C-alpha cells in the first residue's frame, strides 16, 4: 500500500479545485447561452412583422458602407423568407430590391438588373396584396421637428402612417383546393410593414428603368406590372393606399417613356389630402428629375430640397442621400455665386447621427461644390474626410469610391507639377476602371448588344437605341453627369459600332451606314487618346484658326480664353518665338547662333508646359468640349465635296465581313465582299481557315508573296517574273464581285481610297483592270490617294497656317550616292540635314530640342532612317529616328503643345504588320499579329493630320537604299506642276517605274551574279507607299492653276484676228515613256465611249453602275525610256 504523503494530499486537493472551477465556468457559459436564446425568442415573439429585424440589420449595414455584408444578409433573407409551398411571399419584394440596390452601388449592374427584375416579378405575382390588408386605419399627423439644413422649419403637414398592418395570409376557401388542385393554405393573419414593401417595389421600378434606358419603353415586365396595378387601384378607391399605387403607376409610365401620364400620376400620389407621407420623397425626386431635363433648375432644386426634408422626418436615409445628390446638381445649374449651404449643415447632422455613407456622400458633394470656384483647400479637406470615412468599408470600391477618385483627379490636375499630374492620372484611372463596368450609360449599350445578338430586339429598335446611346455627350450630359459622360467617351466598343453599322445595312440605309462607319473610326481614334480625346479636342479648340471653327465652337473658345487669359498670353509668345526661329539661318554653324536657337526652343517648351497645365485644370470641368478633329461629314456633304471626275472607295470591316462604298458627287453604291471563287483564296478550298475574310486575305497574301515579300532579302530574279499579276487580278475580282464597280470603264480620273483593317496593306495601285490595251495597274488609270476617313478625303481646312521655309532630311545607314542626295536636296528650298549626332547643329538632348518641339519649325520632313519601332506601334514610334529612346520624342508627345507639324511627312523606315500578315496567312505559320491589322497605319496617319500635316506618306513594307530618294525627288519636283499631291505622286511613280536601278543600290535585294541592273517597273519598288492627302493641293500648284485659268480667260476675250492659240486644258500628267494619245484616231474617247456591258445589280447596290469612258488611256508600267538619276 502506497504511503500518503503531504505532497500527495496537496496534489489531490489542487486537482479537486481545478475540476470545481471548470464546472463553474461551464455552468456560467450554459447560463449565458440559454439567456441569449430566450432573449432572441422573446424578440421574435414580440416582433414577427415582415420584413423583420433581419431586414433592418441589412439596411444598417448599407448605411455603414458594409455592402458585402449587406448583400449576404439580403441574399440570406431572400432564400429563407416566408413561402407558400415553394413560392416566395411579398416580404421577398423588399429583400430582392435592396439586394439589387447593394449590387447597383457596387457596380454589379447585370446582377442588380436581375435582382430588380425578381422584385418586379414578385410584385406582379402578388399584385393584389394591398386588397387583403384589413382595417386600414386613418393616419395621424406628425409633430414637426427642426430640420438641420432648413431655416425656418417649413410649415407643412406630414401624415403619421402606422408601421404595421394586418394582412390575410392563406385562402378563405382553401378547402376547394383539395377538389380542384393547388396549394391549400389555411387562412391566418400576418403582420407586415407595408411601407417597406411599397418602397421595395418602387425602388425596383425606378432602378430597373434606369438600367434599361431606351429599352424600357417596350419592356414586357413593366407592361404587365402596370396592367396589374391599374386593376388593383380600382378596388382601393377611397383609401390612402390608392395614392401609393398612383406613384407606382406613375413610375411604370415613366419607365415606358410616357412622360405626361407619369407626371399626372406622380402628382396625384405625392400628397394625400394635401399632406405628405413616407413615399412622397420618391414622387418629388422623380418630378424633380423631369424638371431638370426641361431645364427648370429652380423648380427641381425646390423639389429635391422638399424630398430630402420629408425623408428626414420619416428617417429614410436612402432617399435623403439620393435627394441631396440631385439637389447639389440642380444647385450648380442655377449657377449661384456661393457654395450650397444645405450640404454643410446636412453633413454635420449625418456625422452626429453616425451615418457614414451619407456623411461621405455629402462631403463628396461639397468637394464638387468647392471645385466650381477652384477652392482647392476646402475641397481637399472635404475629400480627405470622405475618403477617411469609408476607407475601411466595402463601398470604397463602389460607386462613391469612383466619384472620390474622380474628384481627387480634378484637384491633382490643377497642380502643374509632374508628381501631382501623375497622381491625378492614377486617380482618374482608378475611377474609370470602375466606371467602365459601373457606368449606367455603358450598361445600356451592353444590353442593346446582348439583346440584339440574342434575337430579343428587332433591328429597327436596335438602330434607334444605338442612335441615341452612341451620341457624343452633349452640354447637358456633361453638366448633369460628367463622370458618366467621361466614362462613355473613354470606353472602347468596336463591336457595338459594328452592330450599329450592320443594323443600318440590314435596313438598306447605305447613306446612314457610311456615316456610322465614319463615327466608328472617329471614336476609335479619340478613344486611343487621353481622356477619350477630350484633352486633344481642347487643344485644337484653342489653337485652331477661327475660320476653322463653328459659331458654337468659337463662342466656347472665347469663353475659355476669357476665363483663362494666361493661355492666350503664352500662345502669343510662342507664335512670336516660332516666327523668330523661322527667320534664323539653319543649320546653325556659329556657337552664338546655336545658343540663341536653343534658348528660343527652350522658352517655347516652357511656355507650352504652362499652357498644358492650364488645359489640365480645364479638362475635367463640367463643360462640353466639341470634337474639332476629325470633322465628321454626312454622306451628302462628302459627295458634295467630291469634284467632278473624282470618286471615293471606302472600306469598313464589321463582324468578319468587309463592306465597300463607291461614291462620286452624284451616285453611291454599297456592296459586301464575297468569295470570288478564284485562286488559292477561295473559301471553298479553305473552309477550315478562320482568318478574317479568308478569300480576300489569302489572295492578297499570295500577291505579296509572289512579289517576293515576307521572306527577308529578295532574289532579283523574282522581280523579273510576272506571277504577281494573276494574284492581283484575283484580289480585284474579290473586291468587285457582286458589285456595280467597273474600274475598267470608270468616268473618273482621281480615286480616293479609305482603307480599314488589313485593307491598309493592299496596294490598290497594283491591282489590274482590263483596258483596250490589256490588263494595266490602276495607277496607270487613276491618280490615287488615301485617307483614314472619308470625311478627311477631300479638303477640310479653311485656313493655311504660317509656312516654314525649311525642310528636314533625316538619312539612314543605307545612304544612296552623293549625286542622288544632291539631286533630292535641289528640289527643296532650304534643306537641313539631320545626322545621328546633331539636330541641324544642335546637340541632341538639349532642352527644347526633342523632335516633338523642333519638328514644328519645318515645312517638310523626310525620314529615310529606320524607326526601329514595333510593327504594331503607332503613338510610340520616334518619327525623327535620331532621338530614339527619348520619351518626349515619341509621336504621342506630338499631340502636346506647341501645336504644329510639318505639312509634308515621309516616313520611309516605319515598320508595319504588312509582311507579318503574309506569314499569318500561311497555314503552317504560328505567327500572330501584335494588334489589329492596319491599326498602326490608321492611328499614325490620324496623329499627323491632327497636328497639322497635309500630306503623309507611309510605307507598307520596308525599302531603303536609293529607291526612296529617287521617288521623293520625282514627287517633290512635280508638286508645283500638278493639280494636287495625288497627280504629282502618280507621275513620280510612272517616272520611277520607267527607270532602272543597280541591284547593289537596294539593300533588300540579294546579290546576284546574273543580274546587275533591274527595271523599277516591278511594284516592289513603288507600291509600298501610301499617299495620305485630302487633295487640297499645294499653295504653289493652286497659284499656278489660278494663273493658267486667268490666262485662259484673257485669251478667250481677245479679238479673233491674230489671236494666239488657246491654252490646252489641264490633263493628267503624262510620264516620259507615255505618248500623248491621238484623240482623233482613238476608238475610245469621251466623245465616242466604248459600249457598256450591263452589270448585274448586287443586293446592296441598286443604283446604276458608274460607267463611262475615262479621260485618259491606260499606260504600261515600265518601258525602254529610263529616267537618268545617276
């Protein structure tokens, strides 16, 4: 037996005490648990009204900004609410509506729409529930209390409405269900909070109408609810439930677009016997919105103020928040000279009552109010308070968070320092990241797209909806909702524009289809720029000559310059400095001259930086800024601008289809590209190929491949072959099948081509057409020029800016002989050679000498050097090539001030995706294009034209050596002698094509022992360039033509005796190897046209063909009369 020691006794005693302590703790926990359960049951027993306390808890979470928790709460109640068998009861209306509101505030608009639709379906299903409410009591009257933001307290009568009502639950005749079938539910009385249910239905109608936008007019759910409410209202005549139903009916009318009916119903339901009630704020808010749309801001302000005040008495914080948001907007439109006094008082009250979301919203509204007067310090203080209030809450990532980021951007952009500008752009980026999916306007467009593609929307209705929604934001839009207007301007939506275009095509509205294609291209360009092109438009508005602006644009320009006079002061100084620079002698050779030039350029840079700071302070204001470039024309205006003898061919790609428009000043045809069934590109032979427009692309790639492109250096022997001509004929067949275009017998001599997508790479000049002398390239028939948009294809400027006497030449590694260089320089008045180590005598990197500033001082810019750009690059290219790697030298910085650009720009070394397209078209190739085909050509040409260029020449494929120098020599030499650049370009090509070149003079040609000299008649040498021009002609050519016209008129007025011979009429330039056609012996002439074979009318082109004999005969490419260049 073990001995009992003192230690054992102590040990056992301590174990006993520990067991006793643990038992006590356990008993205490059990007591508290039972107490909690009993208290919960007691609460449930005391208040079993629906919606119940859980609903109130969800509302409290919303008011705290805890939207994720609130969403979970409402979802839980929606699943677990009262049900009749498996069907939800009327309390679910409130849960679904508030769940939708939570999702709406967080930018989850598709989910919000579905939640609101659920609430509407439940409201339709239980539409008769108000008739089952028993013993509707007579309401009492409120004892008014002081309102913090209104002094004195308004003298009005407010009804005291009971919170709870008894309603019949089940069926008095439930016994019949056993015989007839259905759910048998014994009758009982339930307690409901009718105001919450009515409020849920009204919220669902209002938000759903907001989310549907123009689609709400034909909404089936809204129509069904309106029918049900109208029937129920008749059975409630004489009760004050009738007034609440009137508001619901008015909201349904508003959703359906019946504004007059809506106003009548909302006014009838706003008051009961002249007294306000808990739902009056809803009626007042909607009536106030209608007053805002009508421009009656004073009436709207009073309605919103009344709504906020009444909501205060009924403790409806959600309606107070909405009313104050609208109140501030209406107050701003009244344009008072003081901040809104109600906002500060309301904010203090919200803080005292611990309502974080309302408090943050009011502070955000105060920021906007302060910013009207550029009061930065109080705006920053209010912004900091708002951000701190919701910093740790879910709602900071929602709609209020986006608004605060937008306001932060506005304040930061007022500060011209680089750090503040960067912070401002980061804040704006965060705001727009939310608004791209959280903006209601963007959601409207998304809904139209989805319903159209799903067959839920007719083409006609979709066309009308797109016409409304794809408008440029108006002055009213910017004034009432600037963040939505900016979001819709900055959100790319090429698919939506394509849907819009195809709707017009399906409706056979070809004129409207062309206009839509123009707007789509304009939107694609503007959305590639900062602020959706808003900053760009602001620069052009202030820098454009007054003659190039409309009356409204001119007024807006004067208003801005009056408000910001320092901008015009800087502009005048910049113009004076630029005039001084143009009077200097370049290139500078003396140190003092170089210092003077550098200082002048440095001052121009500094003045421009100040101007940019002013623009940053303006760009996010609540003001409309018209799009100055590009100027979109209607189809009628484009046709009227085309002179006689000129036609325009416009491409537009939509949903893997390519459409073409051919128009002159009288007629217009439209057709869709179809498979011609010819060649390797036939879709019957390539059914598995998923490339865009398989037939045309493969035939085009085949043509380029036959020309030797796409595989590095080219063997000279390939250029002696003519296989490319068969592929060129196939491409022309693809372009014209099922159309009425007959280029062989066209009645025009000049052709403007507006490409789209990969059509930018198609060398239209090489496509063969049948002539009396056989197949000839189109360049032998027409003067061809290109334009990025149809609206820019004909002269669009009214004013010519001051001209610089200097021309810039940037050579490259593969320079031609000195003789060829000298010949080119002699065609220019004051050429300035730019080498790798200097800018006309100025060291690179010197302040003010980056190309984006320096290039504005030149009239012409010829860059033969390799730009070393990515194939898909546009704004990131370095146009001058010499300052490669300097961020401020990229094309994107050319948009910044000082405004200006050389009038003629030639970029020989720009790399494009053209040859990559050949590799992608190959079945065995895995190479993918880096961007949308042709996008780099479109954006680059638009950038140069926007900054002041008249003529831009871009390469499709790379060429170096002497060929580009020769071509430019011919072109510049012909400019003063021809009608416009296109005619000069045509003659330059014909001259080059009739010459020969040494194989060693072209780096892209592989060395050959068999071929030393090769003819330039092959399109490899001349078809790789696009001449982008409006056809306005140079000043020299216009002066020469005016002089010839005057001489002709004078000659016609001389007496017939001994009168000199009349001057010959102007005609197309004849190349040196082309003989003047003998018009007397010609079988085909304007007076004796060739017989026309009637063309089949395509489904999209019912107009007669543009036939007739051309003014010139076809000329062969090549020949035995070389043009000596070396």
